[in-house]
C-alpha cells in the first residue's frame, strides 16, 4: 500500500512542480498520512515580491514593468494579447515567448494584427515562437478588431480602462503578504464583463486583473518590496 501511495504522490508532484517553478521560492510540504500536498511561496525574496523568484527574466519584469502604469495603447494591446495567451499556462512561459509574439504579431501593431487572415493563422500554427493554440491565435486577431473599436469610442484603450476605476485613477493596494493579493476585484469584474459583451475572448475577470496589475492600473507590490521605495 505504501508503494501505491508513494507512486501517487510522485505523480502529483510532477503535475504540481513544473520546470518553470524550479527557480521560484516554493516550499513543498507532503503529508502522506492525510493525502495532502501544500506549496508555499516566500513573500519576499531578495527584497522583491516572492513570486518572481530568481529567474533573471522574471526579476527584470518585476522590477521594470509589473505595476508601472502603461499609457501607450500599443503596449496595452501587447499585454492584452499576452495575458490572453497565458490562460491556462504560467506567465513565465509567456515571457519566454514574448519576442516570438512580437515577431508573429507585427510588434503588436493593432491595425496590422486586425488585418491578419486565415492564412496567417495557419502560418502561426507552425510558429514555435508562440503558443500554438488555434483559438488563442484567432482571438488575438478578433480582439485586435474590438480593441480598435474601443479606441474609436473612447479615444484610447487607456481611457477605456480607466473608466472602470473610481475617479478614473489607478489604485495602489498595500498587500503585506502574497496571500493578501486578490485574484480579481470589482473593477476587473466590470471590465471583463463589458469586454466579453463586446466579443473579447480569453479575458475573464482573473486574466483581466492580471492585465491591470501588469499595466500598473493596479499596484500590488508588497509594502516592503524594493519597488515601493
């Protein structure tokens, strides 16, 4: 029986601890007698929010981009596309393919992406530089068309995003631990609901909130993170 339990836990750990987790400050605790596995992450590591670990790409993203307000619509479209592609995957996986996405989607020129055809979809399905998911590729193109429609209606996608915030200003939360960081908020709920009504794909409230964090409409750096100083 113990051998069966050991094999079950080995299989579970292979599912939980992916290669992208190796450089993250995660502690795995196994309680075989209770058939329980818990994974804990340090709140701060080297003065930074613990989720970025020690991967140089992740650390650079944490230090230079995450939580910094983006006002440029081109970059907002880039993050919208990348966050949508991330659905069901880890963010570090998308970061590692970011340059591939920039090449595949015309450096996120929304007008060029909106004009992409079914032939482009077939071409990108063979592109190892991106996540080769047909639905996600097609949604990037359809989302581009909807993005342009919002720009025309609100003047910019930046203005549209701010319209969901109190007084149309970004929010700075004060989380002390990683557990204090929310997965969604009333703002992300409202924005994702409106976007889904407009036809956007792969942009539920959780993904929307990650987008708001990445683009600085929400600052969720821990209070003792170096990015707060």
